[in-house]
């Protein structure tokens, strides 16, 4: 009877009908039935990615799609610019270096968004840079980077791609791939798509595909030109993660029934409620500006964030901690995917009870009341 | 009320309790609970792989693990020897070339096993070859290659690894990694492991790990040294395909309850019954010697194999066809994983009815009777 609430920024809870759809007898992937399914999913991913380009599916975690976003577009010796303001921003640099690229890392304090002037400066210093690699929402800090502005800076540079890790942004907040001129968007199944991990997504602009033709980095499993050709006929190049695609169909039905704009609003409401609750308790937010997927907050100065996470855990709610140097200093509450206002209220109440136990002073209930006010539209 | 029987060599049917285990609320992968699960799965994979080495899990299809078996062990400019006697044998060569290696392909007629003398000759011609890359069971033709003999040839050569694609052999027939001295064995979830696709396995010998330290090919997502270190603590380097690992736990319980030897015998019985049935109908087998995972048979000379597959399909049983130049000429019946003698009997009966429709002459029932005799131990 210990019902547990998972409030992490991925994996996120999975709706029951989606779990049961995936529990049906397995389909063979080389059948007309599966081809139709894969194609319909590809089509319906387009509005979620705000693009008319093909959205490709890969059998991997999101990191596999990040690797593909480098190995399919860069050439030996290329320079890329990355925004290293969190664990996932650093990952772009690690992948680039693993493939022998020259990586220019823009160091940004964790929790701060990159300044457009820093991007422009890096571009001017490295005019031949093959791409700017950035997170729309940096999951480790909950910050939102200014993707629209970065895309605008890349748009006028014919040799530079704007590549965005949208793993915790796609389906959560506006990331207007075509309209803003973003060249590559990557995402993964265990975030807003409310599925188990193991299916990654990648969409590429015409400019990116043209640059892919010149790429000479080695790759095989993550060969996007091959996937593009295969998936146009409803087949992945290698065996599809069939059950996740079956689940994806169900999830896309839910997302599109709600509508993309309403989906973003829903997430925005959850995020605003969470932030209001945390601020009302006298805590400070880490991220500036905060993304919609996850809220990161500083523990009070005299408190170990690990104790907060533990206390909330004792109340059967799992939230996440900080990574690397932020470990013990921040906690993170995820609210992308299959979450409700009730989940946020319950989490804030558990946070209140934990903070009270740990000696933090506040008026009991203020966090919950502040969130409820947001949810009530007040 | 159209109950369908999937008789393909992967994906194979999934037991109901495994499907339901995977339909439970998702676990977070950075928890003690999941760490314990991943570690227990790693431990229990060892007897199935016949090794005391760590068996690593990757979030990808089997092809991802094949790529890892090249990129983690070879160096720039290395030569590898591959056995190109089927679609998957050719894939080793394609991956090697994608990474700039010099690939020596031993051409083998599809359906024939490679001769050990051909391996020895290639090794003598290319004494510095970094590895022999071969399939234990070549799924596209149903042939078994002589892995034990190949491993013996590599054992005395300190610079050459014996690398085996065991995707349709592990859990099906003896592939004695440690005893035979096989250096690397690869497998995947949607075969004998009775799971959906999306989880790949790889186990490596001490000799292989030592050679991995010298490898300088680029890789990031499939970095086995990193995975080895991480998975020793119950964590994958990137997000685990959590639900597949939960399913794997259930599957391993089943496999180990039966015992590895009994599991191989069970598959051997299914394979012998299938072959006996097909031969009794006057058809010829493609593979020499046949593997235990899948039986490939020639269509009668005057018949298109596609018509046989279609006829069996009309009886709600899905079998597989041939690939590339064998398309239309052979059909393949899978019997690795969650299959019963009853499934084989039903498939042979559907084959009989189809062959009768297409004008093939035989005494009705001989195929079914021959298989039943094998199953009855006669």
C-alpha cells in the first residue's frame, strides 16, 4: 500500500493505457502493420517538433541521438562551439572530443543561461565553426538557453548549424524548429513522451542534410542518411524498439488530442505552480531563466539538499538531486510528462513537512497555497 | 478471434508474465532498487553466456553491440577478417569499412559454414589481423559456423581476437565462451531472451579488455571501458532501457529455473522436429550444418517461396523469407525463445496445407508426423 510518486525529470511516470499497449503481443517489425505504425508516428511527431522535416527514431537513449547530431554533420578537424553550463552541455564537448573535433566550450555558470553576446563572440572568433551545440532546457540545472536567438545567429552563417538538445524541451515548451531556423533537434522517449527510455528522436533541417552529405566522420549504427531513406518507407535500418513505438502511438494520440499549444500551457502551469510554492517557502531558484521541464532550487544555506531529498523520499515521493558540484546543494522537481497539479501540491506538502523537520522557518501551508493559487488562475 | 502465431527468428513471442512485469510503473534508474536489479541481471547473464566475465548491457539493437565489438578493440588501420556468408556476416565488414579498417572478407556460399582451413589461410596471410568476426548462427541462412575451431585458431595468436555474433545462438545452443576461448560474444534481447528489441549484450575476455586499452577508434555512446566501470556499480553510463531490464529479470528467472543445458536441449528438440518435418515433405534444407535457432528451407524448384510464406500467413502464422539473392527462394521458421512443440506442429501443418494448395506432391500429414516422432523421442 506504499503508492510512490516519481517526480524526477525522466524517467517520468507512464500512463496505464500506454503501459498496457506495450504489453500486447509483440509485432514483427518487417510487416505492413508495423510500417504503417512507424510512418504514422513519424508524421505525428512533426507537430510536436514544430517541423515539416522527417523526425527519425533511433533505438538508443537520448545520448545516442546527441552523438548522431555530431558524427553525421561534422568533418575531420572541424570546430564546434558548445555551451557548457551543465552536465548535458558538457556532454556535447565530450562527444566532440571523442571524435577528434576541436571543441570551443563557452563556460557558463551552472544555472545561468548563455548570453547571446558570448555566442556571437565565439562565432566571430571561429567563423568556420560547424555548429553551435546547446540545450534548450539543461536538465541538470533547469535553465532555459535562448535557442531562438542562437538560431538567428546561425541562420546567416551558411556553414554553421544550430543544434539543440531538446530532450527535456520538446513537448514541454515552444521550440519552434522551422520557424526559428533550428537545424537539428534531439529528444528522447522517457521525458515529455511519457515512455520508458530506449527510443531517441532527431529531426534535421535541409541545411543540415546538405551538410550531412559532406560529413566524413565514421559512423554505422547511427547513420542518419541511411535512417532517413529507410524510415521514409516505414522501416528503421536496424531492428526497431517495437514495443516503444507501439507505446509512442498511444502517447501521440494523447498529445495531439490535447493540442501542442495546450500541452505547453499545461506544462507551464505546473512549472509556475512549483516555482511559486518554492519561493513562498523562502527558498531560491537556481535557474535564470527557468525552463518548464524541471525546477531546481537551492537548499537553505545551513542544510544539505540530500537531507531534503531523503525526507521527501520518506514520504514516498522521489525527486532528484544536483549533479557534480551542485550535489548536496540543490534539489530538482520534474514536471514534464504525465504529471498533474495534484502531484505538484503533494510534492510541495512533502517539501514543507521535510523543511519543518529540518528546522527551516516558514508559515506552514504557504508553499501549497501559493501553488494552488497559480493552478486556480489567481 | 484471429490468434496469430509469430514464428520468425526475432522478434519472438514474449511470455505474458514478462509483458506484465514490464507494464509495471517505471523505476528510476538512479536508485538502489534499480542498481540491485541491473547487477543481478548482469550476474545471471554469465551462465547463459558461459562466462565468468562481466556481461554488459547496452541500450540499442544487436547491431549497436556489433559496432561496439569493432570500435572498442581495433586501432586505426587495423585489418580484420570477417566471414561473409550471409547478411549478418556482411554487416561485420560494413561496420569495419565504416571505421576505415582494412576488411578481409572470407566469401562463403550462403547456407554453408566457413571451412576452418579458410580461416587458417586468412590468418596466415594476415598474421596481424586484429580479429576474426563471425556469426555463431547466421540468422539469414540458419547456418552454424564452427566457432569452437575458430576460437582455437585465435587462441595461439596473441594479437587476434575471436569475436562472435551470438545474437541467435546465446541461450539456444552451446557457445562456450570461456571454455572455447571466445573473446567477445554479442547478443540481443528479442531472440532467445524473449523480450522486445532494444537491449543488447556484450561480454569480453581478459585478452579483449587488454586490447581495448590500445584501441584508438572514436566512440562515445558505445564506450565499453566506461560501461564496464559503470555497470560494476549497477549503473549504465547513459539512461538504461529500464523496462527491458525489468523484463530481463523475469526472463532470466525462467531460463535459470530450467537450467542452461535443458534450455539448449529444448531448442535442439524444436529444431530437430522442424527439420524432420520439412525433410519428410520432400523439401531441402539450406544450411549445412543447421543452427538451432532457425530452420531455412528451399522452396520446391517450381515455386516462389513468397507464395509459401503468404499461404502460411493466411493461416495466421508468420514465418520469414530469404534476404537478398535468396528472397523468393527460401523460407525460414524461427524456433528460439518462447516456442513450444505445439507451435512447430501447427506451423508444419500450415506448411503442408499451403504446399498442397500450390501443387506440391506429398502424403498429407507426413511432415507433422515426422516432427511429432522427434518430439515423442522416437
